[in-house]
C-alpha cells in the first residue's frame, strides 16, 4: 500500500515539476519552421526521422525476453534458498546450466552482434 | 476504501487497454498496453500479492519495450504521422468482443463466488518459493526447458544465417547425385501469386 | 517516524543531486564551485524550449518527469535507519528492478519523441545496451538476497551486521556499477547521449526540458548510489553516528566512484559492448551467484 | 465484492483483447490483442487467488505461468514476424497464410 | 522578479557555445573551447552563442544559416577571425543576452519544407497510409540492407558541414538503415586547415572525445596528459585500415605517443559503407584532417 502511495506521489510531483518548469520561465516566442528542422549539423533530411527503424540487436531482445522470464522464477527461489539447503543449490545449478545453454547457442548463432 | 482503489485501477486498466487500438503511434500503443499491465500489477499489490504485482510491472516494462521496438520495425507508418485504421471484419470483432465480455461478466455476476481472502500474516513470497522447490518442482523445471526451447526457436526463426544458408534465399535440398539437380519440389516456383521476393541480396 | 521518512527521501534527493553535480564538475575540471549546479540550472531555465517538426510532444515533455519519479521511487526503497524504509516492501529488490527496466523505457521515449535522427539512434542504442545490462544487476541483487532470506532491502541491510556484502561478495559492487553507469547515462555505458550523436537523446532538448533531464539524471545517480550503499556497504549500519548519516556518507562515496568511472573509462562501440555484456559480464555474474550461493549455505 | 469488481474488469480486458485480436490486420497488432487477453486472465487469477483461495501457493504459480505464456508467445511471435518479413516484406496476417514452404 | 534573480544566478556560468568552424581556424577554435571558462556544446539546442570561426565559404552559407536558426532564443552569433580576446567578447555577449538583450531573429524564411497545412484527410498534409507530406516531409521508404536482408526504411540526409562529430566543412550525403551507413558520399570536402591541425595531440583529442573522454581531450589540448583508461581497447581492431597496414587503433597509439601520422586516406565514401554510425565517426576522426581533405579532393576529381 505504501508502495502505491509513494509511486503515485512521485509521479504527480514529477509531472507538476515539469509543468512548473515549462510554465514558470520566460515566455518563449513560438517555434518557426527553420528552428524546428532536426539538427544535422547544417544539413537537411529527405524524410521524417520516424521510420521502420532497423534495430540491429533484434534477435538479442527475443532471447532476452525468455531470459527475463526465467529470472521471475529466481526471485522466490532466492527467498527460500537457505531454508531449502542443498536441494536449492542443485536446483540453481540446473537453472544456470539451462540459461548457459541458451547463451552459448545464441553466441554460436551470432545473436549478440550488431546484425 | 480498498475497493475504491481497485475500481479506479480496473477502470484505468480497461481504458488504457482500449487506447491500445485507438492511438496511431505504435510506440504509444505499446506503452498504453504497458500501463494497462501496470494497473493490473498495482491491483495485485493491493490484493496482497506483492511479488506477482511488482513482477508484472518489471516483466511488462521489458516486454513492452521489446514490443515497441518490433512494432516500429515492422508496421507501416509506425509513428502514426498519417492517422490510419488497419482493421478487417470490424463488426464481427466488435460483436465477438462484446459477447465475450457479456458472457464472462454474467458468469462472474451470477455464480457463487468463494470468499476466502489471504490471511494478512501469510509469507506469500516464501510460500511461492517452497512451492517451486517442493510440490510444483516439475512445473518449474518444465517452464525452464520450455523457455530454453523458446530461446532456441526465436533464434532460429529470427536469424538470417541458418544451417542451410541464408534464410531469405529459400532452402535448396541436396541433389540426388553429387552436384546434381536439387531433389524434390523447387521452392522458388511454389510461392504462388503472392510471392514478392526481394531477398537474395547482400 | 511517519513524516520523517518522506522528508529524508526528499532531502537526500535534492542535496544528493546538488552534490552529484558538484562532484561531476570537480572531477571533470578540477574546480570547486559549490553554486555551479544552481547557476547552470538557472541559465537553462531562462532559455526557449524548441520543438521539432512533428514531435510526440506529450512524451517528450513528460520523459524527464518519469525519470525523476523513478529515481524517487528507487530511493524510497532504501532503508535510512535499520528497519525503516519509506517503501518497506517485502519485494524491495524487485521494485528496484522495475525502476531499472522503466528507465530504459523512459530514455527510449525521450529519444523517440523529438522525431529527429540523432535522438532516435541514441534511443535505440540505449535500448540495445540498457536491457542486457539489467541481467548482471539482477543476479547481483539476487545474490545479496540469499543470505538475507528475503527480497526486502531492510532484511538485506540486517543480514550485513557481521560483514558487509562488499566483503562476502566482492564481485557484486563492480558488476552493479555497470547498471549505475547505464541508469545515469554516464561514461562507458552512456549509449543514449554520446558525443558522436551530438548529444543523442538530448540533442534536440533545450531550455527547461534540458534542465529537468539533467536534474533527473543526477537524481537517478543519488538513488543508484544509495541502493548500492545499502546492498554492499551495509547502508545505515555503523557505530557512533545515526543511521541516515552513515547512509549519506556511503552514498557520497559510491557517487564519487561512479562519477569518476564515468569520466575515466572510454566507451566502445555498441556492437562490441553488446557482445561483451552477454559473453563476458553475464557469465561473470553467474559465477558471482554461484559463489554467493555456496557461501550462504 | 472485490472479487466481483476484479472479475468484471478481467472480462472487459478479455473482451477488448478479443476485439483487437480479431480485427487487426497487422500481425504485431494482433499480438497486442492476445497480450491484452492474457492480461485479463492474469487479473482474474490474482483476484481468485487473493479473495477465493485463501492464498494457496498454486494460485501464485499459475499467475507466473500466465506471464511465462506471454513471454513465450511474444518471443516466438516476433521471431515469426521477422522470418515472414524476410521472405514477404509484409507483416499482414494474410501473408502468413501463404507461407507454405 | 524571478527572472531577474535567475539571470543574476546564470550570469556567472560559462557561456554555452556552439562552434561553426571555417577554413584555417580549427586548431585555434579547439584550443579556445578547451578552456573551462567556455562551455562547448554538442548541439545548437544547448547553446546560446554561435561562434563562427573564420570566413565561411559561400556554398556552406545556407548551412550556417540553418544552424543559426536552430539555436533557441535568446541567441547571438559571434564572428571570430582568430585574434583578439574571444573569451571576453563571448562572455560579454552572454551577459548581454541574460540581461534582456535582443535575440537575433531567424535568417531563413519561416516556410515549411513542403506546404502541408490543411491538406489531406485530417489536415496533416499526408494522404493514405504512407503518402503525401505529413507535417511538411515525406515518410521514409524501404530499401535493401547490407547486413541481414531485412529491408526496412532508409533515412537519407546530408549531414554537416558543421556537425560536431565530423571534420568541419565535410558534408556527407549518407543513407542510413537503422544506425548503419548503407551508402555514403562526400557532398563537400572538409575545409582546408593549417598544419597545426595534424598535430598528434589535436588528432588524439578528437578521437578521445568521440570515445566519451571529453575531459581528457580538453586536457590534451591544454598541454596535459590524458588520464582515461581503455581508449585504445575501445576502438575495434581493423577499423579504417590504411594502405600502410595501420588501423584507427594504431594511429591513436602513435598520436598518444606524440608521433605525427602520415597516411593516405581511402575514399571516405567507400570507407564508411557498412559501418555503424559510431564506427563511422571514429573512422573519419582517425585520419589527420589534411589526409582526409586530400582523399575527398581525389575522389571528387576522379
């Protein structure tokens, strides 16, 4: 409950501060077309910058999503680690082994490069 | 008091969920969906499931980041500079969505719901850990292996260099005799009228 | 106690951001100018805020607000005295992890929304590096949770009464520093705001928007340093002085270390960093977890 | 009372998700619909676990499994989109139907 | 009230300067901006003062006007011929701006690149899904990729001649797919610079700045020693190989050791194709300005 209140207050305060900073300072003249040109060191673009952006690490992100999910199992596991003892240690060994296979496979296929 | 918060969060989740299909920018759509997940996570925190709630936020922040990246990568006009609507069978879909809602809502309203809330002093995170290492060990291990299979599958499908050459050049089965014509059906002739293969460069 | 903790968090955030800006300038130029952070902020507030041709105005404006809010939430998880954190959640470590993940989203939005080439490239680069950098940090935090038998930071601090985690898990702090540099867009992990992109995601930022973004970066540095101090240096634990003072001292130490690392380490190309992260640093964090696990039993 | 509210919300999310999954032409938008349906499922599971099952640990496990399903669906879904785009330069659901090889 | 108070606070800050460097003044400008009393800006959006060093030759005049108009108000420009006390003059300009001095108006007419207002279904200037000129510009279209065969959108732009990560005067006409350079051609060669610009510390400083070691770069320019770690290791091996068998890393090693480097630079167009943008900027900065200028002129003549 405390968590939700702090998050709500932090978000509201952040937004309020932003609005105050934008509204409080010197009133600015409206932007003009030459001012709005995206910065290219004096050059000009042909098109809008928003595009079907070729993200060069896309296969890495797919591996990452699966990897992240495995982490979800590890948090509760960490809490009972000492209580469960050796069983938990063996379990972790297996888990890390599975993750390592995934990484090794990804590495072999060249996933962790700029495609 | 708690119910009022839950109602507000449910409304927020539904509203942001609806926005997903109403905004033009793919980035906004992804992060709208993310907010919908966050509302559900916050409900989880309110309903004494702190781990599930916060983990939802954590997981979905990452997943929706990836979602946004792929949406922008593969959607035409990803930023919605030209407002657009890419829907088909629109009426049918609205009908199906409304029917699903009506049926589920009726089930929720008409059936006798159990009433056994979580005891306030329950150590829910440790419970989950013991469950994972005890009775549900098999589920846990299966999930691990399934996710490994997902990793491998995702890599195979998405990377270009397959074991049998470039993925965009069509597979070429080995010949019946060394160096001879490839055996079986020719992949390049079977694509039909929809085939617009721009691959093969690079 | 109920009113003190929010005040402590606010005070730490504000004074820490000031100290961070001041340290940054000291390490960069060797000059001691206590008022410089305020002056630079004032100079930025007085200038016009330029918009680009067709920006996503709402997200552009609000990205610094989200960043600041994440820093505040992250700092609220940290205990200021033994047993007293503003967010005393049983899953404090996961809350911090969510702040890390959302920082990537925020920086991405900040670079995406101006609809300009350099910010856009910076945003995608940051996503490529910021996502995998979280993995070592998660392993490090899980390793710290093992002896504490809890995901709560209060318990993690309590578990260090006999020995700091810095001693028991020596690989942890260096690995955790990576995520600190990434979260605060510094030095070798500053793939968002690099010089080769004329400032990357902030290349189109001017005036108040820029001031807020810089402030948020500093606030995030405070939150990260406090977190590292709590997880590795025993947080508020220490003799003679009251808890918050110990936490401040340790936070300032980590802050100086992070700022110095940011100024003195060279940044490599994003492609090589990606490989290094997965192939070098991730196995290292596996090793770290295995050692921590064996020791905790 | 709380459980009823939560289940109504879950029903609404599933309804919107179904609408999205059926109506969107683009495969990636369709996946958003699926995720929204899973979101509803997650909400229902959490509600039931918290209000109706007295905190049985299996309920939490089920919630994590729902999240894992989302992750798998997303990773494989996007990998498929990449593979299809590579051959067809399109991301429409129609073009996946023609992927026969 | 509040503004007067803010202005007084701000007046003691180093003036934020964006430099547009013309022919012959690169070494002098680099030394000027390495002083801690001026703040070097990577982008005009951050700056208040546009420092125009030297006489900008005519074809680059329009580009200079564009950069000038990109500065936020209040702004001023300062023409510098390399002599006099530039630092004091810039400081006076800055304090003048903060004290309410007039801001320079735009030099270019207030016209969008294409007229769009009121056109299209929603008045956004576009038509259909991808067509038209929404908000004044067309949308990017797909094209072939060099590396992985995913034909996503191409972004074509002319970058420079005052881009801070490129040598002054160089205007690249580049097509990017993501952050990868798919095609590159030199639209205009870099300005001619005196021999001083090839000095080892000046060349090393340019590379160090691109590697995120801006403090070290300034220290080198002021005659100090760099303190940063890993600069050599950070450059990929084999990047920007020259005909003599050296690469960017080898040249940086020579410069840091105080040696001049005399190499023949390959045609920049060929050099950059297939490189990621960060690598591309490193590759260009890893050649001495004179070698780069000779190579671009040779490419133009051919």
